[in-house]
């Protein structure tokens, strides 16, 4: 029993150790939570620059403060008490609002606020959209009214500028800071905050009540009180002056309610305006009105905002300054319509009571240049179904739309109503206007500056659209019309007059010339053209062209009397006067259409053929081949023979830049050898200097270049390179010589004959291809582990 327990423990340890090697740890890394020490500088009471705080820290600190029960007003008040300015608080507010996830979560009523107006409406073909498509488009568009994209952009925050001069109508209140500068004969400076009681205190003087006053009114009271210490302050000729300005401004609370994207109470600067607050709240939501926004103060409506006046006309009259406890109420919209088609700014627009469709089209930027404005259609919901109506240009002025109407402006037809056209053999063909001075065929020809000299006068045609779908043709005698023998023809809109030229009514034929002319090719056939004329058109003869053997190939048409039945062409061999001089004999033979002319080259004309000899010869350079029978061995006398250090056994012969393996030493000894090939244009012969090295490469331990030694055998050179490697194929050794030849190892029974090594040779030892071993897969490794485990269990049971 003890033996079985020991075996089981051994088996368990064996499996555990092996399986742990192959197992993969896929458990995720759990990040550590931030500690309590990572708190906002505001809550810790430390003065820290907001620019040094990351976006995530700002959001975390804000959420921590909100979870502790603090409101936005309390958070900002705590920051002000610790010395933060409104500029810094505004910067932190922007940092928090830049988080896209929180912005989207706090904005549930806005449908994809970051989409621009150009992406709000899909462009559709106005001429092919049916009423069902219009209803679907309208359902999508009503969630994105005109103006929604303005509040979706993070750049349109309308953050108030706190660095402007103090507005004259600014009303002072508690927490505002007053800066008093005294200069001149006396110098002093005071920075005073207005107390909750509405007073400020300077030096040891009695407090001054300035709550609810403008900055100008407050200045008068403060100067009167300061005159108790500075009796001549701001008096004429006294030399003591004062400057009273506004320092840091207070915060006020504004409530935004109704159909806002983010309704609630907001703490803003006392310099904030209505647009500042609307921007903070995200503007109206999907049901909010852009044209009926009320600013309520002390339970009375002091302003009704119409955002269209700002969005369309940049009118800021509605952007009034806010006061503490003001309420901005966004009413639900009353009526929205959709404008689509050929509108400059298609979309969903809100209509006020009594506004006509013309006014709404003005908000949309008006019609595009291609709009069909005489009549357009609209779709209206009757409560039971949809009906379609139409409006003409006169009704636009007074037509009042209803909620949900969809107006579609179509594109004008791509048709010109008064167009006529003349084509063909006139001086200025093209499109013309059908008007009083051009409404007949003769007038149209005169408008086109008359007929061309090659106009065909026997017939002209007038294409005219009939009452059905077919186009009719009116044919007439152009010569009689021009001479007044027949009556002039009145034109109709869309008529096309076609006048042919003489060349249009005949087949153009060509002549072909090839051979030794400068510009061979096809040329137009002209009546009575001769061979000399055609050669002249082709630029004349090329060098080597001869005029006394010119061949003309001509098609057989009807002149077949003297030809056998199997022959379909005639061949003429002619002589033409040299230098293309005018010759009566040449004029007797004229060419026919489609003739093929071939100009021959002189049989002995040939461009020079050049070969190149380089290296260790007396006169290296280019040499001309004089006869077609010259061979490689003929180059040595031309080049003046070999130099003393020339290595003829290593000479290389190139043809078309490719090395040709030839034995030059054998050729010079016996020129009748087949390897003494004929020379061709461009051949190159290179005679190197005597070589004293041998290269060993391939399956040796130290591939290298060694010096040549007559006493060395092939094995000696391989020993110089460190000997064979394990992968070397000793039976396949070959030697490459400088002249391009290669000799390999030969075998006969059990004997091997290795090639001879000469100066400049390369000894190559092939290498066996290494076998690529496939790595074991995980399943194969587990199978092997299972096998060993089974064997271990078997051994334990046997023991």
C-alpha cells in the first residue's frame, strides 16, 4: 500500500511539473486603485497651477467632490476661498468638459452632437425621390434641426472674456473686487472685495455701500469717502488723481430649464451673457426651440431670444448680460419643417407663427443656381395620411407652412429651349440661339459666317424632333436654296442643320512608303501623285537609299486581262531621278490609291562595326571590322601584340555584355580552332595582367583568397582554407577559370580526377542543403508527456 501511495505522489509531481511548462497564463493584470493621497489640490488646500493637473485627475477630483455631496457652486466657492481666480476655475472647467465620454454621458438628449450640418442630411436625387423616401428622410432630419451642430462643437463655448475693460453698465455685487489706484502728488493702492452686506472699507474710514451700483456710480461714492484722507483728490489743479477699476469679478448662479440638453444650475462669471450660459448647457435638446428662449428675472420675462438672428445674421442683440438668479427657459418648438433639394443649406428649420416659406428659405441661404423655382412640391401630414401639394413662384410670398411639412425643390431640366445647331462645312459651326434674327436656314448659315469652299451643295439635311419619340429629317437642295430657287425653311427649337463637305462624301485613301526614307509611313493619296512626290513628303532618302531600284505594289481591281488567276497584285520596279529633280519620265508613272512603295538600300551600304580591345595590349581601344571574315585572332596584330605582363590564359571575351568562355592561348596557337569565332559589332576582348591568387569558396571552414603556387595541388588549396566542413560535397568540386571556362571533378570507378588550378581560378566546394526541422507543436509535446506518464505508471505498478 505504501508503494502505491509513493507512486501516486511521484506521478502527481511529474504531471504538475510538465504541464506547468506548457500552460499559458491568460489571467488579466488587475490595475491597482489610486490611493486616498491622490486628491485635488483644491480639496487639500494647496495652491497648484491647474495646468499641472491632468485631465483624468481633474475628472476624478470633480467626481470625488460631487460624491461627497458638494454642488458645483460649493466647489467653485471653495476654490475661490483658497485663492483661485475665475480664470483658473474656468480653465479647470474646460479641462473637465474636454472628456468625450463624460460629455456624451451628460448629454443624453442630444443625437450625435459632434456631427456637422453637412453630415446631418443625406443628399438624394430630387428627381427620383418618392414620397416614402421623403418621409424616411424627414424622420431622420427632425432629430437634427438647424443650429444643433453649432452647440455640438467644443470650440463654441462663448467663454466670457475676463480681461476686457470694465463695462459702464456693470452692476456691482458681493464678492466683486474693486481696485483703487491713487497717483500724482500722493501714491497709494487698494484692492477691496465687496462684503456680503454690499460695502467696501478703505484705510480707517467708514465703509461705503456700493451694492447694486454701476462702476461709475461707485467711483463717485468711493472718491467722496477717500477725500476724508486725501482732501484734494480729483480736484482741479490738485495734482492728486484716482483710478477705480474692477478686479476679479464675482460668480453668479443661473438656472437653465426647459428643453435644454443639460438643464440645471450653473455658476458663471458675473460678466457672462445669455449665450455663455446656453453654451454651457449644450443648447436646446431635440425638442427645444431655437427661436423661443426666455430670460426671466424677478419672475418677469426681460428678453426673448431668437437664435436664428445670430446664426443667420450674426445679430448679438439678444446676447444680454446675466444677473444672479436669472432663469433661462427653453420652450418646446412649435413648428419645424424640412427643406431639401436645390437649397443652399438644406435641413430642418423651426418656423415661428406667421412666418412664410420664403422667410424660411432665406434662413436656408436661398435657392441654388440650378433650382427649379417656378414650382416645387411639399408633403404634409393631415393626421390620417400624407398628402402632396405644390407651390408656384407667386405663392411663396404668402404660403404659411405647418409643422412637419417637407418641401422639395427640384433641379431644372438640362435642356435649352431656344437652341439650334449647324454642323459641317460652314465657317463657324456650333450652337446658336433661335431668335428673330436667326430663325431660318439662310439666316443660320449667315450667322455661321457662310459656307466653306468645299461644301457639298447637292443636298443638306435638317434633323427635327417630331411629335412622337422619333427624330425626322428634312432634306433639301442647298444650291437651289442659296440661289433663291426654293423658299427658305423656318427653323424650330432643337433643329440641327448638317452640311457635308466634298471630302466627307468620299473614302479617304492612303499611300504607304517604307524602306530607306527619313519618315516612312502612310500618307494621303492625291490625284496624279508620283513616286518622287511621295518620297518628298516622306522627307527624302536616308543615307544608303538608292533611287534606281524602287518597288511599287498595286492592288488589282479590274485590269486583270494579262494576269494569271492566282495573282491579285502587280509589282513595278522603277528608277527615279536622283536628288528628286523634276523629270518628265517620272511624271508618266502616277500612283494609285493604296499603293505600297518600297525604297531599297544599296547592297554594299553598311554601318561601321567596331570591337573593343582592353587590358595588356600595346594599343588598347576600338577597332573597326574591315571584312565579315575577321576573327578573334585577327585582333592581336591590330592591337600591336601583348605586353610582357599579359596573362593570355585569363583573357575574357564578351558579346552583348555576356562572358563567352574561350581559350585565347589555344586560339593564338591554332587559329583554325572552332573557338576562334567571327567578330561581331560590339564585341569586347579584355587581356588582364598575370594573376597570382586563387579563391576558395563554399564548403570550407575559412573561405579565402590565397596565393598561387605551382607546387600546390587542389587539396593543398583546400587545406589553406581550413579544410572541408561537414556539409561539403567533396565529389562535386569544380574550378572556374578567368576566361569563363569551368572544369569539374571527374570519376572513373574508384578514382577521382580533380581539375587543375591555375592563377586567377576559383575553387568551389558545393554544400549539402540543411534539413529544416519542424518544431514540435504543443499537442505533440503533450502526447510525449502522456506517453512518458503512462510508462511511469506501468513501471510503478511493476515495481
